[in-house]
C-alpha cells in the first residue's frame, strides 16, 4: 500500500530534475547586539587608551578584531576558503583576548607586572 501511495505522489507531484542547488538563505535578523558590543569596545578603547597598560591595549585590540571579523564573516559574501580563514582569525583573536584577560586579572589581583 505504501509503494502505491508513493507512486501516486510521484505522478501528482513529480520532482524537478533541473532544480538548482540550495543557496544559503538570507539572514533575516541583523546583528544589532554584535554591533553594539563592537561599538562599546571601540569607545572604551578610544577613551581609555592613555590610561591602559600595554596588556589592556592588546586585550581591547584583540577583542575588537574578533568582533569585527565575526561581523564580516556573517555579512560579507566570502568563498569557502576565505570564510574558513576568517573563522580561524576570529577564533585566534578571541583566544588571544581571553589569555590577555586572564593575565590582566592575575596582575590586578595578585601582583603588578614588571614593566
């Protein structure tokens, strides 16, 4: 019975042979939160640049780089290879920001850096 039902469905609604491969669907929502965090990061970086240590400066630059590459990767029309490398750059800069944050927190609470 199931076979007959499938045959009837094929006759009623035949599959298209010349169907195009599915493209990535357009993103409906915008990344307002990502843009807001990026803007806040850049504002803090500009306002506090002269008060930051070199570690803090590196932290904010790495964080801004990570957020910017994430935004570019989501909205730019990149090839597979370019998308791969943008993703790796975003992950690497986020990793650097996390490590620098840990170092800054350590120095702030357990001792001063020797500069």
